[in-house]
């Protein structure tokens, strides 16, 4: 029905003739210009004096019923598939975020069979690839693999290396290195299988984790020192890991129980405390002034003593000269 009504609207527009001019017989001047007026922009068109001015007939347009039926068919398809405007990222009649998320969830449920069939296809393709891996990776090489967080890693593959890798083992840290040696994998030995899980990728999970952590901290602020480093580790900006390490260090240093906050004082107690603070400030200023005066008197006395000693020495020197 949707295709039919859209086709009908297209036909009505495509088959409609160019809007013609209605003219009185023998009233136009220069028929060649009038014949090309539908596709050539002429500066002017002439008609005979005294005749009726030619009138262009307006285009009737597509009937409103045809367009409305096309919209109704589109809404019917949304109802059948369960994919609404909110699921497509378009603006709909939902006003709150909860309503938009609920409509998206309904769309995910109605289209789950697509994702399920995709998982089946990926699983079947994975079994074929596993069968080919043992035949293709039959020579020694180094391959590049990606982890769940999309971080690259180089892995060495060599036939007949299973015994060496078992003897090498894994060190206490749980990684693939021991005494400077790297584990070597032999993909030609053994049988392998795979599991396919469909869902958000790692980047989307990181965003969801940050959102959930923020909601927990808003509900329980005391959890911020514990969840703060985790929030930073799931951030993508440069230096997030270093900031998380520093925040964990600060949290460990401040891990001791804190003293309870004092109860708020009444207004009279606040005024009394303010007066006491002002008195203490005045006393400190007075002590500073007294100390400044004492230092000034000391400097004056020292200056007088130096002046007297200089006068005595000058008088003695003068007496020596007289003799």
C-alpha cells in the first residue's frame, strides 16, 4: 500500500502537463516566445492591445488523500515491525527520556530475530574460519590480535611449539611472559570452538558504565572515592589512567575515619564567636603595634649610643692633634 500510494503521487506529478496559458484567439504577439515560456525565462511577453491578458492555470497538486494514505501505510509498517521514530533517532511524540528509552527497548525486542539470525551467521562463519586457521597458520609467524578493549597485541605462532609453551608456563603475574620469554602457540594441535555474543561494543559499554557510576554517586555520594577511579578508567580522554591512579592514592591517604562535622551554631553563638574573633584580632594588632614601638625605641637608643661613641672618639682624636 505504501508503494502504491507513493507511486500514484509520483505519477500525478510526473504526468501533469506544464501549466499552460489561457489566451484569447489572436491576442498574442510573438508566438515563438509564448511557445517556450514554460522552460525559457523571457524578459517579457506581449499580447495585443485591447485583448484580455493571458492567464496561467495553476497546478492542482497531488490530492491530500493520496499523501495521507502513504503516511498511514508508513505508520502501519512501523507498527508491524515495531520500529518507531525514537528507535531511528528521529523526533517523535515522546517528551521524556524514559518514554524514548521505552520505545527504543520495544524496537529492540521486536527486531531481536534479526540480531539472533546474525549471530547464527557469524557463528557458522566462525566455524569455517577456525577450520581454515589450522591449515593457513601452519608455518611460523607473528600475528596481530585485538582484545576486547580493541588494544593490539602481537602473538607468536609456530607449529610444534605446544610442548615448549607448556614447559614455559605463565609467570605469577598471569601474563604470557616468563623470564623474558614469550609464549608460543601452536594452532595446528587440538580442536577449537567459538561462542558468539551479540550486544553493544566495548565503547558503548564504557559509556553505559560511566552513566551508571554517575547515577550511583548521585544517590550515594559517599561512594565517590571508591567509584571515582573506576569512572576515570572508563574515560577516553588522554591522562585518564594517570588521574585514576592519583585519585586512588589520595583515597588511600584519606582512608582514615574523618571527624564528624560540628553541629551548626545558633545566631547568638555566631555573633558571640564573631565578637571574640574581632577582640582577638584587635589584641593581635595591639601586640604588633607594641612590638613595633619597642623595636623603634631600641633602634633610637642604639643610634644615640653610636652617635655618642662617635662623638667621644672624634673628641679624643682632636686632643691628640693638639698635643
